[in-house]
């Protein structure tokens, strides 16, 4: 096997081992995370079920009441899906 190919494979193995170490660290903190979920891009995002069987998206459940006559938004709130039940919080006005 050419030496260049050997070096390339060694680099790939090192990359996979580094990724495995990162996943092991995540695995240790996962049981203490809210809903036993960790979003690697946004810590506040949660996996939410969609209408498709066994499918979901990572995002937020946001709701707001709107006064169309005065064009005002009132009582905005957000919720994180928590073990099947939303944990709701009202945003400051």
C-alpha cells in the first residue's frame, strides 16, 4: 500500500477517534440534560414530533396573540417540549 494512502487512513482514524471522544463526553452529560436531549447547534431547541410517523424537527413551539385592529402583538410565549408535555414560559413584554 502506498505511504500516502497509509497516512490518509491514519488521519481518518484519528478524526473518527476524536469524534468518538466528543460523543462520549456528550453521553456523560445527556442524562442530566432537560428531556434527555442535547442540541449541538442551539441548546434551547428541542426535538418536536411532526405529523409523519416517526418523524420530527428540531425547533421551538412559539405562539403569540395579535390585535389586528391596533396591529399589536400581545402575550408572546414559547414552550419546549418536555417529556411529551410543553413547559411554557411567557416572554417579557
